[in-house]
C-alpha cells in the first residue's frame, strides 16, 4: 500500500496520522507552557519509567513511585521529544491539555489551521510503499 508522508520540521509523518490526530486533538483545550516532569511508576527490574502515575493502583513489588519520574513526553502528532533540558530534548515547551503534549509547530501550524488540507498541501510530501 502506498502511504503519503508529510515533511515536518522534526521528521516525516504519515498524512493519515496527522489528519486523525488533528481532528481528535482539536476537541481539547490546550495551553502553551514549559514542559514539566510528572509522577511516574518506575519498573523496578528495568529501572525505567513505564507509566505516568495518575493515581492508579500499582504493585509495590514491581513498581516504585517517583514524583519526577516522567522525564519527557512526545508530541502527539510528530513524536518529537519534549523535555526539560535543551541539551537532551528538542523542545522544552509545548501545548498541554492536562495529559498530552503537542509541539509548538504542530499545534500552531496544524491544529490551529483553518483549513488543514490547504496547509498540508503546502508542506513537502512524498510517497512510500510499505509492504506488510
Ligand atoms: Zn509535533
């Protein structure tokens, strides 16, 4: 099947993914803010943050709770990483809806676009066959 990819500043993203995410993300209220860490559950075995902690029950045997355990997020549209330190992460601020993050470019250019299809048509695109 042939897929169309759009060249965004942080990488190439499938056009259908952009369309779906934008129509979904438009439903939330977003606020530009500096990225901040959130509590996370750390897998004791691998010592990595596997879940955002939202007050859910967890097994102390397998997980520990760290207040600032969540080290970065990814833009919902282009997947660019958003984190605290400009040395480690591409973006240090973005739009936040209380749960998800969107990078500035994707929010301002795509989510806020009056006509998304027009906007997408301006951006460079290419086709790629994906064999599954
Ligand atoms: Zn983005």
